């Protein structure tokens, strides 16, 4: 399966398994979603369980909160992560606080799915990566998979969880194998985000990172599309790099990260979002706190620019293998 098919399969499994699961959002019903992640689900389960909504993100989330507090398990889609901000107050002030403010009497097990990131020529309003914003909010869990296998297992786990979960899906990985900028073939990177995915039910624990490549020279921390970029960069340099796929932005698997960096002594952090105030700063601080006496070089971050996502300069903004490889060589003193 590619990632679209894996996500569709996860929702299919949960709609069949749990009658309290409902799926809704803009164009997710008859049309099957702008990226076709919900294709065929309305036909199979009916309009009362998979349905379209008005273009009103605040209303979508507010409705889901009420449903969740009354026993349902809503899976809502915000069509692009860039459009999630009208629902931000509902998410932060209501959804994330409900269990705390009620002393555990009420909670709302909502999964909010949303495509994020660039690499599809979407420009400034269809390419944002807001994971750091949600990681900052107490009461939310934030997840971003990098493979179809992880996407299905993590989404099922999210739907089954009693916590509100922001489930960000890198749209660059949706539709299978791809390469980097075709205008810069020497810098090109070939990844294969399609793979074997079981048909039935399985879960991947939320809060557990994944070591996708073992190595002894340095540790690369990445998530989403950047896991594949990091792999291509490590291959270019020939450095024996260990790559940790964070997978769960919050809660963070500090133990896996610290064990890797303490062993390798070097760390490069890669994410697509802007650098200033980005999630890489939190990762860097944690590595510094946990691994200071083992570090043999400064921690480096490779990130997007501190600008709106540029349409014309997308492949310069997008942290590609060349930029990551440069950081690897710098940390290694090459």
C-alpha cells in the first residue's frame, strides 16, 4: 500500500470494528477526500457515519468535541494543515483541557487528521508544518508517520485512544515512490514510501520512536518526509549514521533518542518546518540535557527557512539531501 491506501484501510478497519467511530470533514464523503484518503468509505458505511461538512473548521472540531464527550469516536479531517487555525481555539481551549477541567469526568477521544508539509508545489497556504504549535499544548498528542505501515498502525492506535490526537500526514509521501527536484538530478533522492501493510487490525504504540537505520558515527533525528531525506543524505556521505524516526512528536520517546546520541556522540536534527521556534529547538535542548557529557560536536539543525513557504523556491526551502549531507559532514569534522 501507499500511505493513502494505508490510512484508508485504518479508517475502514475501525469503522467496521467500532460502531461509535464516525468520519467527517470537508469533501470526505461522496468525493472521498481531496487526496482520496476516505474514498469508498461513505458508500460502504453510509452517510450517517461518513459525511461531508461545511467549510467551517471551528464548527467541525466543535461538533466532534460534543460527539466525543457523548461516547462517539470522531475522526475528522482538516483538508490542509494550513486551514486548521480557525479551529485552534476549540482545540486548545476546549478539547485539550476537557479532561483536566472536569477532573477526569469528561473526555473527548477525537482524532484530527490533516495533510501537512510541502514538496507538492502547494505554495504558502498548502504547505505548512504546524507540529511545534500543537506539541506545545498540554493535553494533546501529536503524531506524524513516515511510512504506510506506521501510518495505519498509528492511526488505529489514535482512534482507539481516549486522548485527543493531532494526526499530521506528510502529503509528499501520500502516493508512493518519488524523487527530488527533477531540475536538480544530481541532488535527487529516491525514496519508496510504499510497502507491505497488513489488511487487518494492528497498532503501533503512540510515544515510541523507531530506529530506521542503525549506525555508530552520528544520530539523525527526523520525522515525516525528512526520514527519507535523512536516509538519502547518509547514503550520499557514506557516514555510518543512525536515523531515529520520532513518529510521535508529543509525547516524545526521550529514552530512545538519548540512548542513540550518547552512543554516537553526535546529532543532526532535520525537520521541514521553519527553524526559529521549531520543534528542532526542543529536540536540541533535550539532547543537550540528556547527553551533554557524551557529545563530541555541536548539535546541528537542518530546517525550512524562516519565511512563508515559497512557491518559486520550494526546492531550496525544502531541506533536501544536499543540505542534510552538509550538516553531517560539518558535525563529523569532514
